[in-house]
C-alpha cells in the first residue's frame, strides 16, 4: 500500500519538475531566448564547465550547487522541525540575520579588540561565534513561540513581522553602532584565519558544509530517533492528545520552534564565516523561502527535503550562469521553481479528483475494510 | 527643530492616507478571503503583478484608465488562480500564498528586464502612464497637498464592504462560507462559489492596490510592494476581518510610518530604526489585543450565562 | 395501494475504498413515519444524503413524487419539498436564529437583507408549528435542543413536507425527545408530512415509526411494519446475529479502599459557565461507578477535572489519597489514574500517527523502549504494540497504519489498550462505546469488567444506560452539574434513572422496614400516606411474571403521567411519582445491603428470586426502551464512522 502511495508521489514530483522546466522553456522562447542554451548554461553553472581552463573553475559550479543545496537543506529542515512540533517558523530570515550579525561582530571583535581572547585558538573562537549565533536565533524565535503558546497569536504573522524588524535592526546596527570604520554598511572583516577554507574556489562552498552536515545529522537524529523528537511530533500532530498523555505540550512546541530558530541562526553565522566574512546589508536571506517551500512540498520528510535541496541547488547555482552566459534574467529560475511548487501543492487535490473520477466509473464491491 | 505641527499636520495626515490606502485596499481584499475561510498571504505578489500590468498597459496606451483596468484584470485572474488551487485542488493556502509572492515578483521582474529599454539605455519608467488624477488642497504657505482620487474611492469602498458583509445576502453567504460552509450546503447554496467570489474580490482589490501603488511611487521596481502585503495581513488579523477595524489598523500603521519618516527627515532618529517602528507597533498591538481578549472572554461568559437563562 | 412519495431504485454509492450503499431499493409512502436503522457505517446517512442531494449515487435512480432522476442537487431537493436535519447542525453560530432560518433565501430589498422581515417570518413559523425559539438570538447562545428546533424550522420554512431526521435524539434529553416526537406526530397527522428518521435507538423506532427498514453494511436487509417486529428482531437484523448482551461476571465485591474521591467539585465548561457544581462521589477499588446523564450536564467536565484536563475551581479531587488539584494529566497518571477520554479523535489518539506511536506514548522514555530515556528503540516499541494489538483485537492493515483510518471500534480499542496498560489502580472511562459496533462493544465491556475484577477502581461515564446498567456496581445520575440520585443497577428502573437524569432529585430517606407484597409472590412496601394511584393499579392474578408485567405497566403509566405533567415544571411531577418508587427502591437496596453483609441465609433464598425477577425486568426494560442506547455520531467530528 505504502509503496504505491510513494510511487504516485514520486511520479507527480517528476511530472512537476518536467512541467516547470517546460514552462520555463516556453517563457524563454517567448522572450526571445534560446531555452536549450539557457538550460545548458544552467547545468554548466551548476555542475561544472567541461571546457573551463582549469580544474578549479570546472568544479566551482559543483561547489556552488553543493553550497546552495546545503543552505536549502538546513532551512528546509528548520521549517520541518518547527512544523513537526506544530508551529510554522516563517521568521527564518530574521533569525538568520541576527545570527549573522552576532557572529560577525563577535568574530571580528574577539580577534582584534578584546585582548584576552586574542590568543584563543581558531576553532574555539569559531565555536563561540556559532553558539552565539545559535542563541541569537533561538531567542528571536522564542518571542513568536511564546506568543502563540500563551496567547494563541498566529506565529505566522508574528514571525513575518519580526523578519522586517530584524532586517531594519541589523541594517541599523551595521550602519551605526557596529559599523566598521571606513567601510560601507558592514561590520569589521573577520580575520583571515577564522574564515572557512573554501573548496572549489571561487565557489562558495566552504568548510561550512561540514557544519551543515553535522547539524543535519544531529537534527535528523533528534527528530527520528530520540524520544524528544517523538514527543515533539506527537505534540505537533495533536497537542491536546499530547497534553492528555502527559507530555508538556507547550514546552515541546516551543522547543521545536527554538531548534528551528537555532538552525537559522547557525546558517547566518555560516554565511558570514564561509562567504562574506562580515555582516553587510547585502547579506541575502531570501533563500529561506525556498527552503521552506521545499520542505512543504516534500511533506516535511527529511530525506525528501535533502534530495529536493540538491535539485533546487542545481537550479539556483545555475541561475547566475544563465544570466551571464545566456543573457536570461535570473528570475526565470524562481519562476521555474514556483511552478514546480504549484504543481506539488495541488498534487493531493489532483490525485483525489482523479481517484473519485475513476471510482465513479467503476464501482467495485469492496468489502468494507472496517472490523 | 521639530515641531509637533510638523508631525501632525494636515499634510502629514494626507500623506498617511496616501500610503495607507495601498494597505487598505489590499487589506479589504485579504479580509474577504479571511471571512470566507481562507487566508491569502500572497498579497505582495498580487499587488506587484497588478502594478506591473498596470504599468505596461498604461505605458503602451498612455491611458491611466486602461492601466487601472489592466491591474484589476490581473488581480481578478490571480484571485481565480488562488481559488482554483485552494478550493477544488485543495492546496495549502499558505504555500500558495507564499509561492505566489515569490513567483509573481520574479515573473514581473523577469518580464520587466525583457522589456525594450528606453532611449537612454535605462529601463522604462513605467509609472509615467499611471497618472491618476488627484485632488489638491491648498495648504499653508502655498504648500499644496494632493491626494489621489483613489483615496476617497477606497474609503468609500470600505463602507461598501462593511455594508456588503453585514447587510446583504451575499455578504451573509460569504461569511457563512467561512464560518460554517455546511450551513450553505444545507440550503442548497454553494460555499465553494462564495469562496471563489471572495477570492476574486481579493484579487480585484489587490489589483486596485497595485495600480494605485504604481501611481504612488511613480515607477516600477522589483521591490515595489515592500512587504506591504504582509502588513495588510496583520491589519486584517487585528481588525478581525471587519472592514472598519482593518482600515483603522491600516491607518494607524500608516500614521506611525509617516511620523517616523518625518522624524527621520528631521534627523532625530535614524531612518532604518524608525522603519521598524510600525512592525514593532504591530506586534505590540497584537499582544495588547490578545491580552484584552482573554479578559473579555471571562466577561462574555458571564453575560452568556445570563442570556441563556433568560432565553430558557 | 398508494404511490410511494420517494422511491430508491437500485441505488449504489461508491466512495474511494468503500461501497457505502449496495443496490438499495426502498419505497417511502406519503404520510408515514419511516425509520431507517442500522449500525454505524451501515449506510443510512449516506442513503438519505443522496435523497437530499449531498451525494450523487454511483448507480441507480431516485424517484420523488413521480419524477425519476439519477441525482439531484440540494437546491432541487429543497424545491421538491425535501428537508433534512443533520446530526451535526448546520447553523452559523454568529448569525441569529432568524438569519439562519432564512439563510439562502433571505427576504430582500435590492441587495440588502431585510432582517426584520426575517424575524417576523420566524415568529410566524414558531406560532404555526409550536416550536419555541427566540428569533433574534445568535444561535451560539442556544441550547442543543433549541438549535435542533431551529434546524427543523429551517426546513419547514422552505416548505418541506418530506422531512429527514438524522439521529435527531443523539443530543436530546429524554424530555426533549418526547417533545420532538410530539412534533413529529403532529406534523404527520395535521399536515400529512412524511418523516424519515435515521436512528439506531431501537426503542425510538418502536415508539414513533410506522415502518422500519434495516440496513447493514450498505445493504437493505428488509422493511417491516413496526407493529410486526420488536427490538430484539431489529437488533439481530442489524448485526446479522442474535445480539444478546449477556450479563458479565462480577467477581467479588468492591474493596474498601477509596481510589478516587471527589469532594464538592466545581468546574467550568469551555464557555466559562459552571458545569460541575459541587459534586461529590467516591470510587473504591474493584468497583465500577457509573455516571448516567444526558450529554451536556457536566459529565465531560467532571471527567476532565478529575484527570487534569480542566482546572478545578472549587472543592478537591484526591486519587489514592493525594490531591490532584493543579496537577497535569501526566502527573495524575503516575499517581495511578488513567483516562479513556470521551472524544477519542481529538484527545485520545493522534490520527496522523501510526498505531505503534499511539500505543507507546506515555511510555516512550521507559526502560525497554528507550536507552537512557533518549534513544528510541523502535523495534521494541513495535513488538510491544504488536502484543497489545493482539490482546485487544485491534484490526488494521498493519501496525504502521495511521490510527485515523481505523474504524471507530478499533480506534477505541487502541485508546483502551494504551490506557489499560498503564496498570493503574484507577480509571476514568468516558463514553467508551460511542460510535462502536456491537461486537467491539461487547469486547470492550468485557475488558472493563476484567479490570474491575482485577481490583481497579473505575468511574464510568456514559450516555448509554444499557452500558451503565450492564457494567456498574453503583450508578449516579447527573443533572446540571450535580448528583441527583444514586442507584443500584440491579434494582433500579430505567424510568427512575431517567427521571433523575432529567433533574428529579432523589432525597435519601432512612431505611424502610421490611415490606410486604400484595400478590403473594414478592413482599410489597407498606403503603405510605402519599401513595400514588399506580401502586394500587397492580395487575390482578399472576400472568406468568407479575413483577415483570407490573414494571411494564408502570412504565407505560409513567409515560402517560409524564405527558400532561410536561406543562408543569417537570421536577414537580417527578416528586409526586417518586415516593412509591422510592419505597420499592428502599427495600431493594436493603436487600442488596443484606446480601453484601452475607446475613440470613433464609432471606437469601427469597432474595435470589427477587434478584432473578429484577434481572429479567432489567432485560425487559433494556430491550423495550432503548431510548438511551448509545448515540451513533456525536458532534465531535469523528471521521472514522459513517452512519
């Protein structure tokens, strides 16, 4: 039974992807571009250019893809964790920004200004920054979580609003109190030692990917194999039942949200340490939406999220190449992604209608499956 | 030196109205779907797409009326899309809403980039065609303040919505569709149809909002809606989907926005921080309302008991 | 022969995965009251939903007033004069009564709705049909009985003369049920309306219908004249076998240790109104205390307050001596009190989770199922679940099926399996067999009795009087949050219990002397000054079982008396009838006490006869007035069942 369900699901996924790419191709044609060239550029950008002058450049695409995928994976999992516990964390952007800000600031300060920390080993400083970022994300997620649990205020709305608050706050900080002297809106640059080494430069892939893998594993373990995760899931599915069975449903739901916030905070730190090396107003966090949507269409299953993240990573990583090589504006990728999501979102409904239609035509004398 | 009169003056009020109208219109649309039982947060996308359509058409035809209509039509189509996805195809409202936001902004930008550039190589100033007429008020010292005619139109629309929802049959049906769809089915009416109507109305209002937005900011950019859609959603939640209350919320939001802008101009507080005020204010308002609700529930229960006794 | 007004011809209804109606052909005659009975899932509601246009049949045709069609819409059905009152009311809570009645067809002035006209229309209807409702009041403030009246008025307003009632009495008090039946009789008699009533309360079928159709597993088993059948026949047709719920063996009497003690308990319902108003009761180890009451009188809140799901506002509850005020459900469970909740879908299970997850909850951190309380050992958990599923006969497509897709009976077994396996000394069980088929019901009763025999203290709350009579050692009636009477199920009559469920209050009187009976077969109570006429109307001569017949006659008499008394405050009439019964009660109770005290062997032989007689009375009573048989669907949105 279950295999059949899964089979249908995989098939719909495949069809959605093909449809998305198809519509993308149509759009490209309609605006006078060549879809084949476009897609080829995308794949080159994502998986490597065979004719690039040297190995490094050749693999930079792959590096970018992996990097993008890892980001999506973690934001998707963050969404899934919160959703499993019954809360929607739409505030990943804000949590990321705060995490990034805190990490950047601390990272810069600890090596330069604070005398007693100047001599600390790199890994320690990195760890401290990571923890700080995680805490920042958690605290920021705590507010909407509490508002929901105690006062039943929709966490969807509060997290969305807090995103803007975080954005403005961080921008203000970067332009004001934490501003690095002489530079535009940004904090001080973190010293070279602290930066993660890059693989496949000039790609954005860095040691951050190990941290991502570690976080992913940890979260997967918590959700699937630990009692804690089980309890969170039960709370998310039916909080009244959870409370009835003795679980501290309020605390568990908040815990789920906190983990989600923590993950987002971590991502912020990784962006800074692995790529930008400082907090700047150009720090883009829009990929959070994509990660969130990936999680939704993969029905919050970790394995599915991971796989889909790779696919979307290819799309995203190839986007830049599409614009630079084939001259197609990068927004096309977002369009393609959205179409895939639309189809997957309607998948259940479409299949149900199909089933009803089929059952109408052939009423079978099925034994009532009840006891 | 800032004077109070700079902050709260006729011109500032007009300016508030001007910016709040965008949110009011979007909010009216959102509350329609909310009353019908669906939460449409894809307002940003709808507004952006409508603004884009309005811009293109008004640029092509030079007529703001046609531009406005184009915006409306786009909104209607999007409302239809939303209704089809959510009702018969049973997608998650939230997913559709967010995806619409991403999709429509991306699509608009994509198409925008593909438009032929203007003579000076820059992209087109699409807002030039959207010259919705405005009313001017002669202000102090010759500083005339003008406000688009859409502003009083939207306020009128608020009254229309209020009457619609609470005094007309179709309004009742729409509310019934959201509160208890079975009640409509039991009398032979279709709640799904009402949901479709609600979604179309939402689209229309967003279309109007988008067209007005283009007129307000004068040119189309990628981030034209500036997450105002989400603000509209917040207003709808405060106002508990009641048109009058939602408008008040939107006005409050606009007021804070205006005041903070003035403060910023006067160099009192940094711009970005003041820009956060409205959002913080929003959250605080939600808190206050929720806490007040808790207290109110206790009072209601007591009077409910009395009423029940009397009714028996 | 008259033409049928409605005719189903070879109707089949296929839903994904289940054939709800299987080639059903049925004629309904104009002006009759037709009862459609069957267990949950038999397809009764589905069939009627076809008539009302909610479902479109997969095959077959429908003929209404001579017009044949394959299907119709609700609007068409209404146009043809068909009206349906559903189990779950379809009223908009924030709209007023008048608004709801005219919904969809409002009196208008242009686009506007003329609310005042609606109110006057409503008031007209109220006057015409005698169904009292306040026209301008928002529906959410109305009682359930009133809301049902609004629903009926809704159909009448649309000119319905074919009225379909789906499990109408599931949410009514016995008095409201009588009122409803009066209305039905009136509209049929005075206006020639046709009424189709879907129910599984066989007593009601016997009371109100002209003909009855029995459905089972989607098929129509047969249609009968009500006068030619009785409840037993109907029951056996419904389940395809002779359903006789045998009395269960009760091993040993209750111990003395008080497990649950409730003292002057006060609790509120969800709307902030007091639901439990100063209740006190005790449950001892090894006894089942049954709480009988119509839904909405505080039982739900009582159960929730005891088990920590609802705050205790006044008084106290102690479990094994420890006060549970302010404790969370988990803590109370560790004190030794488990809970089988009233609403399994919302509180008893997680429908999305699989059977294993639902069974292991509460124990997931304990030794064999988790290492160090953190790491889950899924395999062990699954083994445990498999064992439980086996012993509780939980039938499903596998342990990893989602519990939400199980039938009502199996879902309930999951809840029971889990709560019973906490090995607690006390249990609060609420509505255990609501929406559960008879086979599972018997199984569940057996398990409850087993627990009792093991020494568990059980507080059993049920709207099913049969169940309570079958299982309880002691019965308490609850009305508007207070205990109104205490009964011994062995000797109480359904009428006594029923009247206390409706508000009559049993006062405790001192022990009566050993009574002497008139007919010579059984001792009878000494006539008291306020002896009511029925007592003297005992049948002359022993016709087989004088005691039984006496009861029978008495109950009919009670009913007759009740009807005119309806106009007066019903509490008063109850009080008039009480003294006679009470005396019977008193002597029976003293019998029981004596039995418990194991005194006088002579008396015992006499008692044995009494006991035997009483038992058969009880059976007769049970089968006759099945008024209080468990309601099928309640307003709790159980998706597992289809009526």
